[in-house]
C-alpha cells in the first residue's frame, strides 16, 4: 500500500480558503486600492501637465501681445512716442482673453513703462531714474550727461518696458519685454 502523507493539524498552509484557490474579498479590496492609488497619481500628473501647457500657451499669447505693442511704438513717429503713449495716458492696454489681477487699479493687464517720475506737473521723462530693467540711468538726449531734467521733448533714445501681468488658469503670471527705441528704429 502507498504511504500516506501525514496531515498536520493547525498548519496554516492547508487552510480551506487556499485549498479552493480563489480570491478573497480582502484580496480584491487591496488590489482595487492599488489600482485607485495608481490612477489617482496618473491623473495628478496629467492635470499638472495640462496646467503647465495652459501656462505656456498664456505666456506665448502675452509675449505676442507685447511684441504687437512694441511694433505700434515703432510705427509711431519717434519724436511723438512718449507723448502719444505716456502723456496721453495710453500706457495701459488689454489682452483678449486675459483677466487683470485683483489688485490692478486700471483693470488692464498690459502696461507701457518709460523712465519717468511723477511730479505736480505730470510725468517727466528723466535720465536719472534708476531702473535696471530699462538700463537706467542713461543719457537720453545725447549730451553725454545724465541729468535730472525733463527730456520729454528732446530725447534721442527712449527705453521702454512693455509688461503684461494677468491672472489665468496657471495662476498669476507676467511677461516683460524691454525695447530701446531710437530715431531709426
């Protein structure tokens, strides 16, 4: 007669659940949790990539708007640029589809900035303004001196910053474009 293999009582390797070779409800729940955690992580990556993509698209649109403004500055007769945009209070501009930041006083996302100070008489175009982005102070009237006079009527160079600041799908963003205008630009 063949020898029988003795069965040890209390041996957990011989439980009836394993003998059936099926999955328990706990096995299914654990597997489902793992799948859900993985899917959640992947969705987070997808949403993050979409936000970055939206931010890049918004930035590209803001840069294009700033370049359009720079072109309009170049198309204006050079000796009239400052008067046309700063003195005529046309320094702010809208960009289609962009909302202004809540703290923006004029509600416009774009701004054209010149090296100016505000006085009781209005804005003065000054050589002594300190602005690293505009490369100031700088000799604007070509007399080899940087003074504190108003050069709104005698500038030979005109540094300009075109700034777009908005609140969009990717949060608060900004783009800055610096332009140095001259009589031949």
